[in-house]
C-alpha cells in the first residue's frame, strides 16, 4: 500500500472518530505515541518497536487528513531526489537535514 492509499485507508477507518476528537485531541494521541516510540527506541527488547513506528505513522496520517494535507503529494514535493541544502544525494551536509 502506498502513502496515498494508506492515508485514504486511515481516513475511511478512523476519520469520523478523528473529526469528532478534533485536531488538538488527535495531536495529543500522536504525541503519546511519539513518547511510546521513544521508549521503544531506548529499550527495544521491552517494546514492540515496529508497532510503535506504525502507530506514529497512523496518527500522523490522521492529523494530515484532519488538516486537509495530502501526505504523498507534499512529501514528494518537499523531498526531491537531492538534498535541498547541499544539492547532493546522498546528503553531504555537515549538519542536518
């Protein structure tokens, strides 16, 4: 399933509940999942690391739907074939991105 299809699936499955909760409430659930991911990264043997990554992506996708953002389109537009700072691929920047 590609990102566009995943966003539609999340919207179809959870969109009504997400809309009722609102973007602020949904954001709080997303942040809770980020915390759980942080724990899983620190102690992968005690947590479901794969599941926590999946949960974060699902909640981020819910937020994007509520904000009327097409993740597949904006991601493809922002993250082109080369780094926007150093214009290389792979990135050769001394610091982030």
